[in-house]
C-alpha cells in the first residue's frame, strides 16, 4: 500500500484497502473556521446530539474575515466563540493564531499518520507532515462533530517524483505551479497526489506545505509526503507524542495510477495567469504586465521562509509608485519571527503595508480587494474570475520572490533580473 | 425528495469554480435565499431570474472546483437548481451538494449533448438521463445506496438524525 492507503486502512480498522473502496474512517482531528464554522454549528444543532464526539479533536480558527470588517462577520465570530465555549473546544481567536493551515501544525494539531478533515479546501496542506488531510463542507463537519467518523473513497494515487536542485529565486511555489500547469486543474481529480524524490526529501517544511496546499488546485483529494527527519524537527516540541514513521512509508510495490516526473534544475520562475491556476508560463514569457497590487501571504506562501525571500528582494528598495504591496505573515508566530529578524522593518521601509495574520485579500472577502481593470500579482493559490474583488480584475499567482520583484518594478518581473541584497 | 426530475437545462462550460458560483464577499450572508440572489452572477447576472422556476444545471469537467464553501451549492439550490449534471465534479462540491440534498450526477458526454433550453428528465434511482428535446438518452452509474438514502432523506443531517434515532 502507499502511505495514503496505509493511513485510511488503519483509520477504518482494516488490514488492507484498495482504490475505489469506500471506508468509514475515524477522524483524528477536525478544523472549522469563521466562514465555514457557523453553517456547521447550525447543522450540528439540528442533528440533536448535545456534545461534540471528542472535544480534544476539534479546533476552531478565526482567520478569514478578521478582524471583523462588518457586523455580519462579527456575528459569525460570536457564534464560533460561543460554540467553542459551550463545547470546550480549542479556539484560536484574533491575535492568538493566524491562518488555520499555519496554526494547525504550529500548535501541534497535525500528527503524521492521522486522518484530519477541515472545513476548508486547503486542509490538504497537512499532507506535508504525512497526515491524510482533506477538505470537507460545513454539513459534513457537523456530522463529524456528532460522530467522529466520515465516509471516504480510497483514492487512486499519482506519484509526483521530483529531482534536481532549484536555481536562485526558483522555489517550491514555482514547482507546484509548473506541476499544475502540466497536469491541469482537473489532472488529479479524486486522486491522492504523493510528492516524492530527492528534491522533496531535501525540501523544508515550508516548501512541502506549499506543494501539498495546492494539490487541491489540480483536483486532488489530498497531497502527501512521507514524514522524515525534517518533519520530526518541525513537530518535536509541538506534538506531545510522535508516532513511529516506519509504518508511514509507501511500500516499494505500492500501487499508483501513474507516475509523473519533474526536474527543477532548469526550471524558471513560473506564474499562473488569469483566470485558471493551470494557465502557467515562465515569468520571463508573460511580456509587459503592469500591476496595481502585490500580495505576499496566504496559507500557500505566508511563512517565515517566504517573508525572508521577499525581504531579500525588497531590502533597500521601494515599492513602485502606483503599486500597493501587502505583506501578511501567516501566523502570529511567523509575525513575531519576522519582527525579530527585522523583516517587518524592511517591508515598511520599502513602502509595503504589513497586515495582521489572516487570510487577507486571497479570497476577496475582506481587505485588499481589487477594482475593475486592476491587476494583482499574488503568492496565494487561486486566480479565478472575481476571486479578489471585481470580476473585471486580474490575478496572477507566483512565488514571493516574483511578487516582491514585481512590486519594485510595477510590472510582472522575473526576480532573477533584479539585484537583491543578501 | 422526488427521485425523478424534469426541467429546462442551463449549460455552462468546464471548471466552473465555487468563486464564480458564489463569490467570497457573500460568505458572510447566512440566509440561503440571500445567497441565491448572487448565484453565478460573475458569469451571468440574470442567472437567479432564469433559474427561479426550476432548472437543471449542466456543466463540463471539474464542476465546482476550488473552495469548500457549502454556500456555493446552497446558492444554486435556493436559486432554483433542481439537479446538477456534469462530465466530472470537484470532490468537495460533489459531497457538499449531496449533503445539502442537491442531487449531482456525473454523466460523460452530457455537455456536448445538451444546449441551454433543452428539456431534460433525470431518474436518480435508475441512473437514467434523457434530453427530451433532442431525443438523447444516457445511462450512468447509479450512486451507492447510502448516497441515494441521503438524497431521499433530503440531506446528510436529516439522514443522520434518522440513523442516530434507530440506534
């Protein structure tokens, strides 16, 4: 079996599972946030069960419309605070956490080999730690609150084998954009995307999270990477007891629907052009594209490694007149680290605004929305029509280096072409 | 719910994502009828008006890709969509739709065989889809019995209430 099959077999009390089989899996952890949680609470109340099945296994994170920008959002937050209080659930309120997918592993809620569901499509991020993690909707979250179980179809798996060494200013974001560009937005629909190979083995947790985060953008049910020493180093001190990783390796004869191979050695910085995540080109091939906004942040690229890279490009430079640059550290922990490293000062000196840890402009619900005719280059994960505001605005997706370089020049720019201070 | 549905089709293309089905800025709304007023407005501002008397939505590949927002299928359902037929679905949307009692069926070839305005008939239990206007018929794989049960009960919550009360 591959790692996903092993986790699903264990969670459903079976020795072996096969792709296509429907299993009733025990859930080890569930997360809801402020935009999906309220509907889940409403649905939970209709079921007639008084208590969440296990209050240590459910977490609430307020991260989407925070701080509340409207009375309606404030009401949603109030609902979630009350639910967390009534059910004695861990809640990460405003100023105490940040973006759910950063907070969950940081605070020790992600354990390798477990089944994690979240009422957010980017829940697949936790596959970076060798967990089976997938997004669900609010009603399904309510059912999990009541029963602690979920039906899952064991997915076929696609093995994505990555070799080679990244060139300067080429990042895991460029790799995942390249993968989605080749495989297309429905290229792994219903499937498990397992990232393997020497490049993945040598990759930081931050990079692995970026890859698994965007697995859903090619339709995958989950993205996953075998846990190793890098995983252990990140989780030690965060998770109480780590499992033995030996049982979380895919067998040598494990079944895969297919294997796709990528070599990053000659890869250039990549960009997803409007309005589909698979409309991917090398940055060097997009021509002259002026921008009005540059956004560095999100569950895809708001980690300390991402901010360091952006700061490396922005240090001693100014954001171009006519461009607004937004930087959002993915969590309070990342924010504090950026502060300690002097990155916040670099961003401020460059003329970027640093906002509180939250989802920000990524989903177009709160701050940093776009007007008709405007273009934004963003480190986030979706560039759909109307994603960041006006349906007449354009969103381009790229790495923190590319976004920072573009903020400086006022147009989409290959970061390798501008001088960076290291 | 009734397992046999008839109605006119409204067709869209491939990769209809949940942001165009219901933009993020409306996720603070809680009344499903309010959500419905904005269903698919990014592609067609008159969609809610066209759907209000009951329609069958037809999509291409990867219908409902993107966000896990259940407000997307809710907006469609309350706008008047009785059923969604597509070449393939994004998995979270597929589950969400069933969980709120909105039938969804994967049907290869449906997109090319239907034009907006065609009269369609769908029989879920038998897995039969017919384009009455064009005289074309499709047989699809039947949904697993437990999913049919969820739909018959009107959604996952109603289904779960029933199952828990039997225990």
